[in-house]
C-alpha cells in the first residue's frame, strides 16, 4: 500500500507496474526476465537500476520509456523517475524467475 504521507508506492507496487513492461524481442516482462536490479523510492523520486539482456539491445530506449510510463502511472504527479541502465553484473539467464524459465521451456539444470 502506498505511503500515506507521501503517496509514493511501495517497492512491490513499483515491481508490479514494471511487470507490464515487456521486452518485445522475447515477449516477457522485465521483472521476470531479471532485468530490474534495484528500486529506490524517496519522497519525490523513484530510482530504478536495470539492465538489458545485452548492451547492444536495440529496444533499450523503448523498454526504458515504457518503464518510465508504467511507474509514472502510479506515482504522484511531479515525481522524478530516474532509470539507469547498468551492466554490472552482466545479465544472465540465471537471473530469470522460475516462471520465465518455464515460459522458455528451461529447467534449472539447463541454466
């Protein structure tokens, strides 16, 4: 539930909003893909550290724009939304949720 004093959403509410952001190349949301590395919420700012499956991802601008929009839909007007693309640690399939691994037909022994 949002913070009653600031109206800011919780980390889980931000994570839920980011589940609506789909990496179009693989058809899976960025949370279950393991692309969201960190969520920091302050009274008037949300900061997200996220990555892409590869630094050369041609969809990174679209994905970060979609993430900013999804977060913007649930934060108070005027909230700063900062999304930083980070490359350390590099993304790997082991960061995906169990649901994402099943979606791709992988089991834990294959990753």
